C-alpha cells in the first residue's frame, strides 16, 4: 500500500501557532521532543522524528502535529490527546476566538 503524499485535514481542525501549541500542551510542553520522537511510520528507520510540522487543534481540543518523518521524508502525524485535561477547554476556546 502506498502512503498518502499529502495530509488530509479534518474539517474541524484549525492551524495554530507555536505559542498556542505551548498553551495547549500545558505542563507537557517539556515533553514536546518525546512526542516528536514517538511517531508511527512504516519506514522502520530507528531514530526518526517528526519534522517540518504544523500544529492543529480539533473539536475535541486535541492537538495534531502534521509534518514529515525525518527517516523517510514522507508525511507523518502525531496526535496528542490534550482534550481531557483540566482547564484546556478554556484555553482552546480562547485560541479559537482569535482565529
Ligand atoms: Zn518514515
């Protein structure tokens, strides 16, 4: 099976900037590198990470990083479940109002 060449954005996703990404990740901002390094990709390259990514926010208040796998240069995604966190709803609402 061939991998898609372009990301398909959900209808509910909005692109956010680095500052908003930081706000959404809250205390796990420190672990951003770990998120970037734990991506799923079929290439099997051992030390790979998500590069050239853009952050998005969806309706569930989760963050989706869409970029490329450094191992094979094809598209890769990292989904971060931020929506369940306490207080995140308000932050997400504020970000949406600014967009
Ligand atoms: Zn890869």
